C-alpha cells in the first residue's frame, strides 16, 4: 500500500486531465454574448 505522506508523481498528460481543444472557450463566449443581447432586448423593451 502507498504511504499517504509520500508525494505522488504524475506525468504531464495525467496531471493536466482537462479539455485542450478550446471548445469550452467558444461556448462561454457565445453564451456571454447571447445573455448580453437578451438583457439588452429586455431592458429597452
């Protein structure tokens, strides 16, 4: 069994464990623009 006090060594790929394609950035940007447009329409209605 591993000692819980010893640091765990991970490789670069295992340590990253995230999305690297950039799709999340586009989804967040588009969502932000849509929210601003909807609020502007509701405000100036």
